[in-house]
C-alpha cells in the first residue's frame, strides 16, 4: 500500500515540475482562480511526510511517524475534498503504533473558511499492553483556526504493571506492609485550540492556545492548557513547539519537525496561506494514544509462604511487668508463655533483659514446625509471599540470655534459632531428633565449669541444615562436642563461619562432628570455621563419618591445638565407611600453638567406600609455628576396600621446626584389594622426619597408579609394595618404559633432599611407565 502511495506521489510530482507554484501552496495545489480541476489528481495531490516529536503528555518516548495523505474525492469546483490520512509510528523504545483517518473538508465562499471533520482509529504498543482508540474531530480554518478532537479508547480498564511492598511494621500479631500498586490505563478525553498566523510574520509562525482534558479509570483527571507554535520554514518543512501543563502529566515541552514530499521551495517573504490551501492541511491532534501510569497505596499484612495466611509474630519482653498477650503492644513477659501461645509458622521475637540476666528466660522451650525463634538484637530477614524484607524491631544491645536445667531448645521441622546467648545449660543447648531442616545462626554458647553436653546436638536429620556464625566458648568445663549432626535422610548441610574455643577443658570429644547414616545421600560443607583448643583434652577439630553417598567440601578452616593431653588428636579426620564419596579438603590451616601438643594426624582420610571415591586434598597448611611440638603424620590417606579410588594431593605445605620428631609428612596407601589412582604434585614437606616425608604404597592385593611431579621433600621418600600389589609410576624424563622403578626416576621430577627408598615386598612390583598413560585424576 505504501509503495502504491509513493508511486502515485512520484508520478504526480513529476507531472507538476513545470507547473507554476502558486504562493502559499503546500502540496502543489493551485488557487481557485479556475473552477476546473487540472492534472491527474485535480487540485489536490497525494503526499508523504516524516515527522518526529519528542515525548509529551501521555507518552514517555519520542516517536517518528511515516505518514501518507491521499485525496479520495474532490468536487468539480474543488470546494469539497475527501481524503485518507494514514501513518506508521515508531517510538524510540522500539514499540510501534498506527493511525488511520478518513476526513472531509469543504470551503465556504459565504464564510471564507474551510470546515472539516474526520473519524479514525489509532493503535499503540506501550510495551506493557496494546491500546486502541476511536478518534474524531472538527475544524474551522481561516485566518483564525479552531480545532477540537475527541479520543475514545476501546478499553479503559487499568492494566496492572507491577506491585511493590515496603516499610514492614508490627501491628498486633502481624507485620503490616505498604503496598504500592502500579497501573497503566488508556485515557479518553478531548483537546481544543484556537489561533493562527502572527501579524507581520504570516505563516512563518503560527501561534495557538488550547485546553485539554483526559481521564482514565482509577486515575485523576488531567485538566490542562497548552500553547503551540508552528513555523512553515518552507513548504516542505514545518517545525513545532508545544508547551503543556496539567496536574497529572506536569509540564511538558514538545519539539517536532515534519518534512513533506512533494512541496515547494522556501518562502522568501512573509505571507499568509490562502483559505483554499487549508483544504489539504495536516490534521493537528494527538497521534499517540494517551496513557497514564499511576499508582495506588494501601496497607496489607505480610503473608506466610507456607500457611498462606498472615504472618504471625509473638513478642516476648522479659522486662514487662504484666503477662501480656504476645502482641507488639502487649508482649508476653516470659518465654514459656510464648510456647503456649504460639502456633506453627510463627516468629517468636524475644527482647533481652535490661540487666543481661536470664530472668523469665530459663524454661526449656519446644518449638513447633516452621517456627523461628529470633532475638531482637540481631538483624534478621523474613520472606513473605510479597517478597523478602528486613524484620522490624532490631535494637542494638546484648543478646538475650537463655538458660535451663535441661535441653534449652528442642527443634521441630524447619526451625531457626538466631541471636541468643546460652549460658551453662544443664543439658545440650539446642537439640533435635528426626527433624527436617534447621537454621542455627549468630548464637553464643558459653560453658563455665558446667557438666553440659553439646552446644548443638541433632540426630537423624534431613533436608537443609545450616549452622553458621555461632561462637562456642567452654572454660573449665566438661562439655562434650561443640556441634554434632547426624544425617538420616537426604540432606544438604552447611557449617560455616563458626568460632569454637575451649580452654582448661577436662572433657570433650570433637569440635565439629558430622555423621551420615547408611544409604543417605548427603552434601556436607564445612567451611570458614575457626577452632582452638588450649589446655584441653579435646579430640578432633573436625570429624566427618559417612556410611552413605557423600559429597563434601571441608575448606578454609583454621584449627589450632595447644597443650592438649590426648595422644589421638586430629585436625581433620574423615572416615568414609561405605557408599560413595566425592570429598574435597582444601585451603585449611592446621597448627599447634604450644610445645606440649601431641597431634596424631593433621589430616586423615580413611576410605572404605564400596562403590568408589574421589578425594582431593589440596592447598592445606600444617605448621607448628616454631613451637617444636609433635605431630605424627601431616596428611594421611588410606583405602582398605575394593573398587576404584581417585586421590589428588596438590599444593599442600607440611612444616615442622624440630628434627626427627615427626613421623611422616604425606602418606597415601592402598591397604585393600582395589585400585588407587594418585596425582601428587606441588606439595612441600620441610620437616626432618623419623620416618619419611612421603610414603606411597600398595600394601595389600590392590594396585597403585602414581603420578608424582614437582614435589619438595626435606628428607626421605618411600615408594613400596607388599604382598601382591603393584605400583606403577609415571616418568617424564624420556626413559625406556616399562622398566623397574629407580630412585633417579623419582628425583628426576621432584626436589628431594633425602634418600628415595624403592621397596618391593612379597610378590609386588614397582614399575616406571610412560607419562600420561595411567587413569590419573585431575
């Protein structure tokens, strides 16, 4: 269709090139001197135009329209004209629209004016919806012009464009949110203007003044005024400037430029267009459908994501004089009242005593499913169906102190306990059995000469468990394990950011202990924790035992042992007793900080998985920090079962400041009947050891594949077999292979100060093989 209009226009333009252009003619029309039409189209010719306008009232983006104006019918005397005005609109945000208008104009000799009217349809894609409107208008054009337009959207229903919630506030048992609802609505209305050419300037500059009104459902009415200036720079170009103001769209300044084809040359002197030439004037109106983006504010209660009803908060203030009812306005004054007055899915919000005691907070507390026990002096978040927000009511100060003669807190499913100080509880501080999901964070566990058990003791758990950012301090106590978690169902456990310190402690077993039961699929991450034992009879810093299918990451932990009297201590001990395992032990620092320390293993992995394993022990530091204290083995790995086991030892640093008091630096042995693939590279052992810096051995009927490259040893290295196992060693020096392994093969690709011992016992053998020929893990 557009090509058709362009073709017609081009033909008409070509026909009139030799015509004399009458003064004031825009599109090539002649004056009405002759009552007869001439040319292919008579007096009025088709034209195309391109117009660009900046953003204004009711549309947020500037747009360009590509327009075609075509006369359909003109009377014999050219006093009446029927035409079509159609356009394609392209906004700067790449959304599109269209106009289609049929208009009628006639010239009155009696009044010396051109009268007209039109009806049409507009369409616009706002990016959020597609809106349409029926348009109509009336005009009376002469030296003074008058125009009025009406706009009638086909759908005036508001369309929701978004909703936000903010400003959570306690009211009664609930959390009230401010709801901001955003809508977009197409607006019906009208505009009208009057004006014309300025004296002495002619149609160089026209000026108009008008009023308008737009209204939409749920939106305030936009009553406003506008003033518009129009300059006929040439008969091919017009410039527009419009200033408007109303209480909805505020003040808008709109610039526009339009180019018409065909058209005449530039005007050389000011003049007025003839009344007749008003017949093919562009229609002046809003080409874009007016829409308003507005909002409404209300208050709603935050909705619990599990129950689907308003989130309840039970308030406890142990300083209150009266018992209260648990609302924010009248809180309970004792924790036991909250237990009786709460429901599943509630938040129980507890303030501290002003005197920092546990008065009114000494009762054993049993949580219900999905409850959160939160202290007011720790910042918390909460998630509702409306989003995630800061929980209101935070106050700086000391943690509320909880104490009881038994287990202080008993967990149900999916509980959170956060922000409390547990002081010398008679039993375990936090316990749970057979539960699914827990989150224990930002608590302080203190034991002073108590006979208490664990800070956290959870059995047979499943789901997602989190223990983070807690502080455990036992002084002169008989406390047991800091954290103990047993996983009895599919689980994802994270223990991170905790600090455990035990001093002058005569009892206890492990700092952090996790056990995975048989058949359980579990992911266990133990990261960024700091454990310190000083003058303690502590056992292992971190202990992990699995009979299931384990994926685990033990990384970035700091473990320091000092003046402990136990002879079977471990920094990190992992026992893989069955199932499968994918284990990473990375970037941990394990050290002794006093001279009486006897550390059995810095890191020890006992691998008895029945279905294979992949173990990475990388970038760990084991150091006595110049104290001269004793540890037997820096890093030890041992497998005792059938199947294939992959082991990576890389970037580890084992240091001791004494001489001949450390047993081994790094040890990896296959004591079973399976296959052990070892990739050992970039490790450093600096100690003079009683035994060896490195030991790699096939001690049973199983075999070992070994790649040992770029390791540093300050003392001896032992590579051995016994019974019927074979050890194959990749060599990278161009040796003839396979061949019996020699010490030179080992020293040629590692830096070794001491002797290299190659030992073959029983029916076993040690063999040099080609590089990259073995299934060595990355």
